[in-house]
C-alpha cells in the first residue's frame, strides 16, 4: 500500500483503497515556502473567501438574538456553524459527494465573524454617540 499524502483522506474498503477529495488537517498548509505561485493564488482567494463568508454571521447574530450580543457568544456560534459545515462535508463522502474538508476553513471563519461583530459594535457605538 502506498504511503498516504499529507491531507489525503483515504479509507480501506474491502481491501481497496479509495480516496475522496482532500482532508486538510494541518492548519495553514497552503502558506509554506515551497508552495507554487499558482497554488498560492488559490490559497489567498480561499483565505479571503473564508473570512468574508462569516462577516454577515458575525453582524447578524447580535442583531437578531439579544442574548448572543457578546464577542464570545458570536465566536462560539460561528465555531459551531463552521465545524458543522465541515462535518457535513465530511459525511457527504459516504453519499458519494466529493467535498474537501479543511481545518483552515474553520480557523479562517472566526476572524470573519469577529469582523462582522466589530462592524455591528462600531455602528452601535456611533449610534449611541448621537443620542
């Protein structure tokens, strides 16, 4: 049997080795010195996309649920949502749907939620100054 590639999710099924997509379990693997430039562009787009994806969540949580108006609450919800998304993507493998599972997605969603929360806090602070 061939050695597994770092980040490759492979399972033994009836003696046959099947791999579906990639499982990136090592954070920030994209940003190493030996990353080719075309892959680095993908990594930067992935980084910015994962951050931007959770900005609305960080903004809307304190607006819609008053009990979840602290930064800690927002980050806990964002972490739960992000881990749930990755768990669903991992589970889809058993349905034959090829999805990539990456710890970077979870890690990078939290700064996005934080940015959304701080946008909400800044608007609230400016509104309170007017009163």
